[in-house]
C-alpha cells in the first residue's frame, strides 16, 4: 500500500535554479537540489524534461542555485514557479549576478547561491538529474533562515499542522461556511485556496490590486470552487 | 571562490536507509533521500561506496527509508550514523518490520517509511545514487515533526543560530572559560563538544553512565580539546 501522505515527511528546501548566459537565461523553482559528494563537492538538481530550463542546462552545461529564505516574496514563486519562460523573459527586472561561468544567478530573496558545472546527466524518466561540480558558492545573508518545502506548504498556505496552536478544524470550518454562505476561490495558477470563512472576508470585497499570496496571480485568475 | 558555509543552507531531512533481508540487514543514517519523479513515484538515495550498506542495496536491489523525528534518540544516531555494520549487527534489538519485498524497515523513532525497489544505479564518484521505485509507504506518527539536518546541527548540538534568543556569544563564552578554567571535551565518535562553561558542570562530575547526547558514545570516548 502506498500512503502518499508519507511522502510529505521527506524534507526539502526551495531554490531558484537558473541557467543560460548574459544574452538569455531562464530559471525555475526547485525543491530537489542536494549534495551527492563532498570530494569534489557535487550537487544534483532534478529538472522535468518539459521544463524550459532543461534545454538551457543541457545546452550551456551550467546552472546556478539561489537559496530562498522564509519570507521570500510571492512574486518570486509566481514568476519562477508557476509561469513558463517560453512566454516571457523571467530575468527581466531581476537582480542578476553573472557567475564565473557566465550563468545568471538570481539575487532577489537569495540568502546564498551555488554555481555548478554539469559533469553528468542522468535520465530518470520524466525528469533529468543534472550532477554539477561546484565552482563558486557564497553566503549573501546569514541572518535569514532557508525556507523548507514543509514551511511553504504548511505556513505559507495558511494551513497549520494538526498539533500547532493555529490548527483549524476543517469540519468546524465547513459548518461555519455552510451556515453563513462563505465560499472558496481557487487560484488557477498555483492552486491556492482563498477561504472566505477562514479569512473572515468575502473574496469580492478584496481590493482590486489584491494578488494571490502564493504566486502573485491577480484576482481574475481565481475561480469559485 | 567557494564558501563552504553556503552549503549549509541546502535543506535535508535525516533518515535511516536500510537494506538486506530477514537473515541479515544493515542500515545507515542518510540526509540525501529525495523524490525524483512523481509518475511513477521514484526516490533517490545517495550512499558512499565504502558504506557497508552499499553492498546490501546492490545485492538485494531494495531499500527502505525510515523518516526520523526531531526527538530521535541519540542511540539511533550512534548506532546507524557513527558505527559500521561490519563490526556488529545493527538490526539486533531494533523494532523491525519486513516490507513487501522483505527489506527490513526500522520502526524506532520513525514517523513514516518508504520501501523502494532499485530501478537505476548511478556512479557519481565517491557515492552511488540509487533510484528506487516506491512499492510501499506509510505514515506511522503524524503528530511528530520530521527532523531536518539544520535542526540536528544547530539545535541538537546545542549551538543556536545567531538570531535566536538562545544564541551564545562565543567570545564571551571563551572569556568565562579562561577565567574559571572550564574545559572542553570532544566525542571521538561524532565530534560533539561538551563545553563545561556552557553546561555549567565539570565533565568529570558527570555520572559514569552519561552518554554523548548526539551519538550515545560513553564518557571514556571523549578527549579533552
């Protein structure tokens, strides 16, 4: 038997993995970056074959990893996590440093970065596993904590874990919702649910410039669920 | 330039990765277990070639992953993290469940487990990267939080991060230590430092059955530093 809840207990960080050069770069939000050897220091980055970034990494043979912190702007997740670089230039307007290899490194909300040169590429099915040797790394801000995937799921989406003081009993919530005709609205970009009962405010009453707290999508990108 | 401090910002969990069968099994503490594809669900586990467990995984083609929680007993880290199964049977006295493939799964301090069948093995230098397809997974305790490598390093070793209220200014600490002849003792197994100044107790005054809070080694395994 496979219990998919068990998969949530595996710990990950959250990163912007970038590739390309000064003329054209692209990046995506990844939770699977991890060291595979110490001597020499090598890191694996897992990338869906359909990701636009996969082409950049394969072509250039380099990638950078920007480590995100806990209060990373939703715009960063929106830009790099829920939109494709096929449609627009993700690097435009970002604070970029170019590494020793020329790879773009996103500095926005980054507390550290790694720069790697691909030495091996493994096909693991739907994804490619790029093994990169570390050529440069730097701490940019040691006062902020790295964000974990768990934190992003549990805290940033506003759903606290069962044992936390902020836990909301869903059965109670649904009862309230039914009783007072509260509705739920889903972000079509990232799946975030705006729950009127929990927020204590009608979705329609939110200001026009309100954006999805997860991916930065606009109000009109939400549908009632 | 490579700043090795930057590498600490990459997030990991901590797991017991086991292999073998009912007659003989072995396991080790790993921080590099991660999902590489969703369809089908496949996980990578990274294992040093010199690890006794590497032979077990290669021979049996199966491995289990026990997800450890924040208050995991130091004995578990001592047994699976700092000792080799070449010298003794790590499974002896442990609570073991045998998976669908017959692989031993350690239940002590586990909040969830995965059972995987190796479908690919990649040589990444000093380590092997085993790609395993998920055959079984289960949540054993959803009230406890998974331990992260950061938590293990920072909290379990008693050194709080710079911005935490419990942070100890090292320069002040050394001053106190010099002033009152406090000493430091290092665990030769795991490197843990017992700091008399910080603990407020002489190492010599600790009871004879005191063990290293990290790996469970005995007092006599400590040396003055």
